[in-house]
């Protein structure tokens, strides 16, 4: 029998599709599908509500809500913290609070929370500024770049159209704008696309090889702390003894290992390993010429009246005020005014009409200086420097090495009745032949004890002539020869001071013949010369005193190479550019050193082909100017490898965002 | 629109949806490149998509308002579903979220999306299968029909006069047919209905013919008809249950998804710096 031959009862029609219950003939009811669906629609949401309510109440929020795994560095740091505190490390209490209005917690900008850990990286007050630079600096940089840069001729059309402009307030950039967390452990928080970097910049370009602006002054023209003439050394001295080993690039720019990263090249090596090989001897000689701290000039008699100026220093105006003396006199307005009338500090150069008064003022000022030092010691010296705006710290090595008693005014200046050395006439000292009586031949002969006892030291006699027998001692000790005749050969004379033997190892010494206090240098890195250079570097550019000091032979031998020392703060060494966060451009030799074709430094750093030594000298003199000694490194040199398919050409490869100045 | 062929309409709809997804991706990329919040953009887009998807349920419950054809709404619902699923994958950093809540949210969305695609499939295939069966049955009357078939089969057994026929068919009925007629279909059959059971029973009945006289064979024929009727009933029941269960599942999860998505949006805005 087929299906259609089967006769069954008709289906009851006593219900409706929307009924929730249906009843059979016995009256037993069963839920219809509609009824069951209704039941589920009411029950299921209630169950879910209760379930989630319990979860939100009893389960810690840090377990319930996890917007994504943290990056590895942050995850490691926060691994030991409790769940509730993990979120609070980066999110403010107000955000974490369940209160809708946010009044449940402390309002705190997220940048401040970031800076709690990253405060060493940058100034917290500038953390939210673009590039961590104040607006004024950014605007100035933008103006400089617009003037200097060569804009790309053919920027990529696609990039020009596609690159959107960032919707950012450059004065309030959140850290999370660029560093997006909760995207997984392996995500690099510092990764940025070139388009993202350029979104804030008004001029955009496409790929590095074709579109990046050309540069013509990088990497040269930076630094300048140490002046080294590459052209001269490699041209003139290429055949010198030892040049083959001493003039290798790696000799002065050795690889230096760091604990964290691969080896990079040092900007300069130690003096002992590099320059000393050829220059130490000459430098020693220059340093040993030393300089004077104090030197009493010879002033006219009219100027010396009433001052008690040493007689040996009275006469035809002569003498140069040492730069250090002039510096110490500057705190005295009268002395400073008087010094302005001395071209180059030379008393002989004063105008005739002003000579007497000026010399008198100077002499009084010098005496006052010595008197102050006698009374106040180091403090007097420091006070004078501070009053003219010199940072006292730079001068401390000088005064620590210099006993104030050496500047006491009692030795050279007139004290009534005192047989001071300063009372003697110049002829007594300069041309005297000293008898060998077992005493130190370098000291002038002194009267014997009997002669001294015969004299009343406190008699107050002012007029002590050079012919006073009691002071001079035996006549036979006086050389009767003509003082204006040519001096005898040195072997027949004994000078008052011979610094080469007295302070052979360097140091301060007092020359009572010349009435000077001098310093003899020790050679390279002499601490006193360093201190003095750093002191005078604080004077303003164009100050004649500053120029005069740096022209002193012993000083010039230092600053000729250490040009950075003439700035303030001084820079004696070439500052490492690796890790220098003041620069927008970053470069490390390390990854390039492993490429065999770049083993030869001249692959990138080619000495300029200057046809003559004169041009080389001009180039060296202008080493502050871009690539004077070297051919400039062009963009195509870098672009040979730095493409998107090879070494990478992202902005962040060579540029940094966070700048510290 | 009625003059355009269905395949053309489908092509246009897919094209428009693809374009919309493309535009969304481009805008998200653009926002990301300008240091904007691409996740906020895609998240809001996905949330609006969910709201739009829910509107179909609202439309179904308000048939009296002139809001357009339900079939048009369904088509819109389908393509908005495609779009929202694509936006989800643009939005999320990982497919399954971390954390209890985000994991629930992502599983919820994926379940709703998967059930949506499944619903699209079964809504296109099951009606044909249902229409191929004679006697369109109401789902709520399935039990009544089962009872009717079972009582009819009992009546056939009771009506057997010949002792030999009664013995053969009675034994077969007691052992095989009575459990078949009186019980509900197995879960395996409901999940994956097939003709195996039907073929088996009909084959067994055919085998009994050599033991039966003509009256017995007529009775066996009636039993066969009842087996076919019952199998058709069970087949309809399975397919209708599948459709209805899918709808409940899809609807409930959609509500849960909406609830969780709103919480997620509130939290995301709160933590946006």
C-alpha cells in the first residue's frame, strides 16, 4: 500500500500558531515551540545576567577584563605585581574605578604614569611635546630646515595623496598615540611606519632612494671638539716614520665593545695611543713654557709715588699684564677701566697722556689684589671671579695648587726697614755674580748675620739706596762691570730662578727677579692649564682678554687641537654620537662593520682631493664647515643598500623621535 | 528591483558589500597612518553593524508597519552580516580575545557569525528538502501525528485474523515496528536524518512477504505505508527542529553579543586616552 492510500484522521484545528500550550484529547498540555521559545527567551537572559553579575562582583576585574597581552618588556616588569596593581601601573584610578563619573579615583594623565618609569629617558615636563622639544625650538628647527633642505623634486604622488595629516595636538601628544600596548607579547612598541612618522610633517616623501631630500653636510660639520687635519696627516705625513701603523683609521677610531650591543667605532682614542707618538715631545716643550699668573710691570716714577712699588719695577714703562692678572683685576671697576687702555695688556702701549694715571691705577689695583689674597686667601680669589661671572669650580684646581702666601704682598713691596728682596736694584740681581760660599748658588747673597744685627730693622728708613753697604755685603760681591754692556755668557752668570731645574716636573714657581709668579706646565692634560682654559672659556666670544689668553704659546698648543675646550661647558673629548639623543639622526657603524665591502673606511669616508697644501690648510681651518676635508656622503651611497627589500628604509632606521636637549 | 534577476541582484549586493569592506579597511589604514584610533573606527562600525543586524528581528515583530518586505530585510541582514564579520577581523588584534570577558565576546561574535553563515546555508537547502515531502506538517502537531500513526499501526495488528499472518506480523510488529512507532526519533537521526532506517524497515517487511498470504501482504503493505509516513514525519521534524533551534540559538547569542558589545564599547571609550 502506498503512502497516499493510507487514510489517517484529520489534524485538529483548534489551536493557533502563536499558542504557547497545546492540549491533547485527554487534556494533557504540552508547550508548543512558541511557548518553549518564550521560556528560553526569558530564562536565558536572566541566567546570563545573574552569571555575569556574579563574575563582575566576585572575580577580580583584572581577570575578567584583559584587553590583550602586554608586550614582553612590560609583561616582565609587571609579572610580580598583583592583578589590580598591574592595571594601575599604566591606567589612572579614575579610569579603573567602576564609578561612571570617574569620581572614584584620582585623575591622572596617562603620560604621567608612563614617565614614572621612563623619566630617565626624557624630561617629564616635555614628554607630551612633539619630539620632546618646546614649541619655540620646533618652530626654529622647521624654519632652519626649510631654508637649508633641498626638497624632493619628485615626491611620490601616491604618498603625497595618501599620506594623511595627523590629527594631533603637538603640545599634548599622548605616549599611547605611537606606542600601542595590548597587542601581544611579540609586538615592538617602538615600531612605526614611515607614513606614521610623516603624518605630522608638512612635507612628505616616498621611498628613501628616490624621494628623501638630498643632504650635503652629514655626517661632517658636527662635533668639532677636537681639530684633526686628516688631509695634512695623510698627505704630508704619509711617508713619515711609523705612518704605516700610526695613520691607520682604526688606530684613532678603534672598535669599542659595549656590554649591550655590538662593537662600534670610537670617535677618538686616547692621546697616549694616538697623538703622543708624534706630538708628545713638541707638546712637552710648549707646555713647559708655561704662563704667568702675576708679573709686576715697570711703571714710571710718577705713577709709583705713594704706592710703595718695588724700586726694581720703577722706571721706563714696560711689561705685559698677564691675562690671569687682568682677569682677577676685572672685579675692580677702576682697574678694568684702566686695562681697557692697555692694548694687549702692554703698559708700554698706553698713550702718553694717560700713562701716569693709568699706571698708577693699575699698580694700586695689583697691590690691592695681593693684599686681598694675603688677608682672604682662596676666598678672595674666588670672590673676584664670581663677581665677574666666572664659575668658581673651574678655577679650583688652580687655587688648590697655589698657596696664598706666594701672593703675599710682603715680599715684593716696600715695608719700612725690611731688607726685603724687592728693595734691591735690578743691577744687583740681574748682573750680580754670586760667590760660592757653600750656600745655594741660586739664591742671591744675603748680608751676614753681623751686618744684619747692626741695623735697626724698624728704623723706618725709606730711602734705601742700592749702594747701602750693609745690605749688599762685601764689595767684592758686586760686579763693577758696565750694566749696559752685553751680558756675559750664561755660564758666567747665575739667574735667580731656573724653572727647568727648579720645577723640572712642572708646577708653580716665583721669580723674584722678574717679580713674577709663573707656572710651568707638565705636558699633555696638565690640570692647571686645563683649569685655566676652562676658566677663560667662560668669557664672551670677542673678548680681547679671552683672545689674548688663548694666544699664549702654552695655551695655544692645547686649544689648537682641543677646540671644544674653548666653549663652555668645555668639551675636551670628542663626544660619542652613538646614543646621543640630542640629534634627530642616528647612525651606528656596528651593523655596517660586518659587511666585507665596507671594511675599508674610505668606501664612505673619502678624503677630499684638494690639489695643494694651501687649499688643504684652508679646508682644515674651515672644518666647522660641512665636509671641508672629506667628500660628502651622498644619499645614493646609503640608498644602495637601504631599500625596503634590503637593509630597510623606514624613517625610524636612521631618525629618532625622542630628542633630549 | 523585481525586474532584475536574482543572480544579478546577488552579484550587485556582493559587490557593494565588498566595496564597503574595502572602504572600511582603507579608512582604518588611513586612520592608523595618521596616528588616529583605527580601532575606535572599526569598533564603532562593527557595533553599528550589530545594531543594524538586530533590526531584522525588530522588523519581524512589527509586521503591521509599512517597513518593506521581510525578504528584502533578510537580504540586507545577510549582507550586513558579511560586512560586520569582515570589519570584526579588521578590528581585532587576535581572533579570540584574552581575558574572561573579551574571550566571551569574541567567542560570542564568532558563534553568531558562524551560525549566521550556517543559517544562510540551511535556509537555502532545507526548505527544498521539506517541500519534497508530501504532507506539510505543523511542528507543534508532530506528536499528534506520531500518536495517530502508532494507533493506526496498532489497529492494523489488531485487525489480523489469520493466525499465521497474525503470528508473523504480530511478532514483527512487537519486536520492530512497535518500538519504532511509539518512540521519538533518536538524537543521531534528528542531527543527521537519513533513509537508512526507512530502507531497513521496508526491506524487512518485504522479506516477510514469502511467509504471508495475500491478506498478510496487504497488512504488510499498510505497515509499510505507515513506516513511510512515520519516517517522513520524523524527517520533517528533524529538519524543522534544526531550523527552529538554529534560529533560537542565533537570536539568543545575538542578544548576548549585543549586550557584551555595548559593555566593551563603554570600557574602550573609558580607557581611551
